[in-house]
């Protein structure tokens, strides 16, 4: 079993490891992090903190995907409490006072757990969360330091301050009945840190005790709950890590789109099989697959004879439009238009195994890009003309016209040649080899990048 903990600043990594030495500690969770975990049966994911302001927050379906894969997901304190209150009916486990506040409707504001904090490294909290302030007020009230009216007045004054501005200095300047007594009580009880920290430590203790049973999310996993959005997020965020760099399934596919000479055939087979309703082209010849796709298109009301000349010419080159028979013309239109659509074939199929060669090539390209960036060269600022010329030579397009270049790119699943040029940028520096470093006046590429 692997226990993943997303935290900061409610608890520091050191505090998590002190309570659970075997934990794999991550920064506050953000969009995509859950999909990168590759967690499954027997694994446990504890979400304490997460980001939502400076970066997209973890999506609900990312957490559902973890649970559908068999992982046990627990939430508390902050983002974890929020998501647990929303997803406990699907099997996510909520722990602590903050979770109960959201679940019981005591609060429904995301801002009540929000704080500002530093970025990178040891995450330092810069402002106070409203749930912590109210928890401290409740403790002070129970101790007799403030009465009911004073507690309500102090809470109202604190709530009137935006969460990004609840710094110690700003809170120290607040005025409200009983606030001086409250501050004195806090000074005498420095260990009263609030609900978020208390809940996080409680969740870690329960985890260490093995209190969380393996996930049994229920029969919802058998329903149609996965969306195109989840498929796209998985494509962008799931995948192996090489060194410090993550290599997504999308990056692997893009590398093959650019450099695999056989990619047009494999892309065509995949698209036509998808149109026919099959998961792959296995067992069919190219001619059989093309004929089946033609029949499937006709059943849906699409025949090449019904297309206008303008529609045909949008997808076919002049030479193709003049020379191809109806079946082949339709097949090329189907393949090229599919790559330009919002729905991509195969997103609802089982995920492909990582391509080891593509993974290593992409990781090496990222390593080269990082080294070049340190020398002032950004792949995003490369001359488009140079990248285009590289791609023209790689695909042996020579003096091809713009429409022929677009057709070649669409046969590889791109929207057009410009789109292929944009994707190629991230890989081109690695293809220049030692010539790049001579051009930049740097030493040879380190051997460690050639994995």
C-alpha cells in the first residue's frame, strides 16, 4: 500500500512524516495531480490542502477516477474537507470538524478554508482561515473568555475581511467587543491552532491505525460517468515520470505524430475502426476497413456524392479531388475531419501502455529544452519558419503547397500544418544534437540526458 498525502500549509511535510513515516508527501493538490498518481487497489490518498486561486483546483471527476481505480480517498481540513462533503456519497471519506461543517451546512463558502501562502519549497501560511478563527473563538467561548454576543461580533468583524487580507497585522488592527479579551486568551494558549490542523493530525492518526477500510465506491462506477473532459485531463496529466519530468500520454502521442513514419497508416486504421464501431483494426485489411467505414457513413447519411465541391476541397487537395474514387475520397475526408473535431477517437477505450521509446525521447527533449532555456533559448520563441522547414524535410514534403502540407498534417491527426509546427517546437532542439550546443557556445550535451 502507498499512502499519498497532499498538504501545505496546514501541515508541513516534516509533520506528516513524523506522524506517518512511510507517507509519500505532495504539495497542495491541484488540477491534474490526482491523475498523475497511478493509485489503485490498496493505495490511500489523503487530501488536506489544495490550490484553487492561482491554479485550477482538483476536479471532482479526478477524485472519482481514483476511487474507480480502487484507491481509498480521504479528505479533511481544507480542500480535502470541501471535496469530501461533495463526494462522500460516492465513497470519499470525510474526517474532522471542517468536513462536518460543510456536510451539515454550517458553512458552504470555499473562502472559509482559504488562505494565502508562499509558493514552492516549504509552504508558509500568510493569512488565517475563517474556519480556524471561528474554531479558536469557540474554544475561547467555552473557556469563558468571551460571551455569546462578543463571539458573534468578533466573528462578524473577521468575516468582513477578505480571505486574502486576513494577515496577522490586519487581524491585530480589528476592533470589536471582546476582541482584546480574545487576543489575551489566545496569547495564553498558543497551542490552540484551529480546526484545520487538528483535523489533519486526526486524519493522519486514523491512517496510521489502519482505520480506513479499502474503498468500495458502489455501483456508480458501472454507470456512464466518464466524460470527454476527464479523458482529455487524463491524456494531459497521466503518464510516467523520468527524472523530475512528467511525460504525459499526450506528449508521447504528439512525439509519435511528428516522428513516426508509419503514424498516418495507424491513425487512419484507428479512426476508421472507430467509425465502424470497433476498438481496433485488427483482423481487417485496409480495403475491408475502408469499405466498412463507407457503409457506416452511409448509414449515418453521409456520402461523398452529397458533399459540395467546396466541402470536398476543404479536406482534399486539388490532385486528390480530381483523381480519387468516391470510397477513398470519403475515407480521407473522414480521417482528416476526425482529427479536427472536439471528440477524438479512442478516448473511451482502455488507456494504451506507455511507449517506452517515446517516453525516453520526450524526456530527453524536455531535458534539452531546460538546458537551452538556461542559456536563453526558449522553444516558444523559435522562428516558425525554421520549425516549418524542419518539418517539411522530416515529412519529405519538399516544395509542397499549403493545402498539401495541411493534408499531410491531418493524416497524422493534426488540425493542420500550423498545428503540427506548434507541437514540433517542444521536440526540435533535441533533434539538433551537438550542433545546438556549438551554436550556443556551450559544451556538449551531458550524457545523462541520453537515457
